[in-house]
């Protein structure tokens, strides 16, 4: 059954958002479809139920108004007005559409993110950036891992793809914050104007790069996106469509990858038996380590859908037009699917079934890139650093306040240079 229960911890509490697994256990047992009293959103927590929702976009839609609109209330109109006046208003694409419209965008973007392209074209660049980042601190014997490595690796990869110089990575980080801010917490009118001005600056830079790549393609994601229609003879994407696709690549692929890398290091250092196992056969256990990290600390704890009709689901009546949060983090800790779900085990046999990248038609298009960044990161880190240890207590809670993502705060390390 669903219930608004006063005795349940609140998902709006930053401490609960950071370590939600006790709440998830209770929700799966007591009210697997839970209506948040603070927002009216319905939270789905069981693995099998999540797969059903994700496989049924006709009922649980990705299209239509975004949950951020309800979270922000009237202040969202400020953003919409400024973007309409000076930028490119949102044309929903890919993850913000449903089949059959979604199918067209997915077909185009799949050409950009093929596993072969990631391995052959992007992996060498990711490896180079990884080496350069480690070079900057390896002789020092210490680093703040989140800001000096985990954030910078995916940021520099995307910075390069967006036509920015490495020195402009701070600009990229400002853009990312502005893109994500409206969905994270309620903003004041002043805050909304500030993040919208930053988004407008990003839009105009992106537009200039896309037009240049249309005329002079390079070996990067922007070129592949703007010219992806050519292989199949489709109509080219409009600038509004391209802006929305780039927005999704940035919001969906940067912060989640950064925090996945941070979680990977944190988990290894707090589970020394798994660190020893991984070091004993890096090639053999690397994939299992990546997948178990994604499962146990899913960077995207949940995303939203909206019901297109009144529906009874898992014994709960959900009215048409309701926001439903598919809580990947809860499903990835469902003991029915993953025995001893809070045990970190890189040899777990069914890791390929986790939901960290979603499931169904909206499975994360950037999954191959995220996995490559994690694999490149830990291959280099564990080859070049020995005796890695945490030097300062991890903040409590360890994550920034965020309803949908686990964004790691900081991780101070010391180590010896290998060899």
C-alpha cells in the first residue's frame, strides 16, 4: 500500500538523501509505492516494480512537464522568459520524449555512443587526461580526490568535446551547476535569474561550436551529434534539438560519473579485502568492480516519470498527471534481486542486472562512456599509486543535499608513488 507516514524519515532531509538505504528497506517492506508528503511525488522502490515502470512509457511517461517545474513553482517562469527572449527554448528530445518520437533521437544518438567509438576514439583521450591528472599530484603523495581527480576527469573529457580549452574547465563546471540547479532544490527568484544567465552563456557557446562543427567536422562528440543524420539520410536536427541533447549529455554524464569515481575509491578504501582482490587481478576484476560500485552507490538515485492515466500500481492508486520517482538506488538494494545488498562484492554474480543506468527504452545512452571513464581511472590509479589511505574524516553526511543524485563532497587521500 501507499501511505503518507509521519514516522518515516523524509527524503527531503539531506542526511537521509545521503544514506537512504535504511529508509529504502522500510519502504520496500511497508509501502513500496510511497507518496512523499512534502511534494506529492510517488516513489517506487522495489526492483521488479521499477522494471515494470521503466518498460511502460505509455503509462509512465518521460514527456510533458518536468518535475522541476513543480519543484520551483512560479520562479520557473523567470527562466522560461529569459531563455525565450535570448536563447533557445527547450525542445524535448531523447530522455525527455517517449516512443515513437524518442526512437528517432535514440537512433541518431546511438551512432555517436557506440561501444566501438568509445573504445577506439574516446578511450585514448580519456587515458591521456587520466595520466595528466595523476601527474599533477603523484609526486606530492596526497590529494583531495574529488576536486583534483574525480570531478576533473569527466569535466575535462566533456570540456574538450565542447570545444573549450582545458583552462576553461571552471566555466564548464559553472554551466553544469546552472543546468542542474532547478531540479535540485527550490530556488529564489534571484538564484533562478543567476543560473539562467549562466545557461544562456552556455547555449550561445554551444551554438557557435555546433555551427562550426557542421561546416568543419572534427573527431569529437559535437561533430558527431550535429552530423549524425548524414549516415541515415534523416533531416538534420534543429538548433533547439541540439541544445537539448547537449544539455542532457552534460547533466546526465558529468556529475554522475564524477561521483561514481569518488564512490569507487571510497568503497575500495573502506573494504580493503576488495581492494586486495582487485589489485590481485586488475584485468579480471575491473568490470565487476565498476558494476558493483554503480549498483551499491548508484550516482543517480532516481529519475522522474509522469503518469498518463489513472493507474493502480503495486496496490497503490496513482492519479493521472502524477510525478513518479523511479528510485534506482532502492531497486539496486532490493534483497529479492541482490542478496545481502549492502555488502560490497566485486564478484557478485548478477551485477549485469543493476539499474544504475535505468532500463528499457530510456537506458542511459552514455553508459559506455561512463564505464570507460571509470575503467581508465582505476586502471591508472591502482597502477601508479600504492598504500592509498584516507587522511581526513569524510564529512557527515558524505554527500551534498540532492533529491535525485549522490554527489560526493570530498575525499582526502595520501599514498606512495608506485615503483
